[in-house]
């Protein structure tokens, strides 16, 4: 049996919610975010923000941004809340 588009969307949404609930922890962000690339932390933060964890998304950006010490780095001296708000879909 092939899943319908709605069933797949439902499954992906459920998986995203579980992912976000798991990675919303500030302690995890502090330990992991500095080792991620800018693109990786943006992707993770996008899932967090779009599943209702906007504060956690900003926390991940802030925890990662502390290691971006070059002006050319994406998260160098950005306001995490404003940064997350610029690419939110909802």
C-alpha cells in the first residue's frame, strides 16, 4: 500500500515535532551548537521554530553564534530572535 500525500505529510510533521521536542534543550544547544556549521544550525533552528519552539531556535543560534568570531560568519553579532524571525514561514 502506497501512502497518500496527506499521510506522508502527516508522518513528516509528526517526525518534525518529535525532533523539535528532543532538541529544544538549552543544555544540548550549548554543547552541540558550537560544533555545527552555520547551515546546520539554521536547518535545526528552522525545524524548532516552525514546530512552535521559537525560543529554542533562537537559543541554538545564540549558542552557535558565540563561536562565529569573523565578520563574514553568518551568525557573527546577530540578534538571535530577530535572525530567526527573518526566515520563519508561519
